[in-house]
C-alpha cells in the first residue's frame, strides 16, 4: 500500500471523517510522505511541520536503551523546539478516507474535497472507487 499523508479535520465533513484520515493526493507526484495536515473549522488547509523538533542522538555504553548491536544505538530525542503550522495553499481535488474501517473494502467511505488556494470549496461522499 505504501505511505500516506494524514489529515485531521475540524471542518464538519461527516462522522466517518472526524478522526484521522489518510490520503495520497495532497503532495503532487509523491503518493504520500507521512506528512500531517489539518483542515480548520473555516476550511483552511494547513501543514503541520514537526521538522527540527528532535535530534538524532547516538547512545553510548551505559545509556538507557544501549544495545550491543551498534545499528540500534540511535534515538530521536525531543529538543524543546516546537513545530510550525502553516497554510498549504493547494488548488485541486483530494480524496481522504478514514484510517480505520471495520466494514468491507468496497464500502470504505471516501470524501472528495475541492480546495482552491488552500480553502475548502466543497466536498462529496462516496464509497471506495466510485469516482474512478
């Protein structure tokens, strides 16, 4: 299946889309890079950027979590820097779907959202594959 981008929405897209959703449509040509996005209550799309909020540190002998195999002696350690939230001004249609779904694959809900300059214009619900 590959990687996805994650979308959380505070905009009322419907019950199935109120939690964590996934998409491969936001970043042109990449099919998902595990980026985090948020749709605000007024429909603005934002990128949540966590880059530079942790340091990649080598563990030394005696450190908690140290392992005899050198390959495992690295950790991400939070450095106190906060992430950034910035507008993501795309103009395109994207399809999101719930991260978790207990039903049949064919009935997996999808929400197609139209953004213009990063602002939600309209949306529509469907089941997996109906728009293709």
